[in-house]
């Protein structure tokens, strides 16, 4: 389920992480749960959205500033999780994007 605080209308950042998981997911679920809980406590973190189809996922996290993203990138727990990337993913792509404009419509 997505966790998104009210997003600013503009000038914030999105980190887009698209991936294809491997067959070796030992420790993945536990690490994912731990890092998600920790990320949500980071200064500048705004929330996330995610969609998964079979073993492919697009995960977007939202951040107030590039400095907030950089601080999360340097987090020790996050670094330990990232060290497992070659084991857990066949492919992944990470992109940092400036959101110049944002509009949300919900029914």
C-alpha cells in the first residue's frame, strides 16, 4: 500500500527504482521491511508508491531535497541492503528526477 504524505505542488524529487527480481530472494523480505520503516523516518522523506507485476517492480520514493536523498543513500542500513542488489535483482535502474509540477486526482 502506498504511503504518501501530501506532496508539494512542485520542486521536490522522485527516486524511481525499477527492477526485475532474481530467484534468490533469501533475506529480501526482512531487509525490505526494515529499510522501508527506516526510510519513512528520514528527514525530507515524503512517501512512496509502488507497483509489482510478477517479479517486476516500479518503486517511486518522494523527497523534499537532493540532500535528503543523499543522506538516505549514505545510511548504513540502506548501504547494507544495497550490497545485496546483485543477489536479489536480475536488473535494476535507479533514477533521481526533479518534479517540476505535480497534480493528484483521486475519486
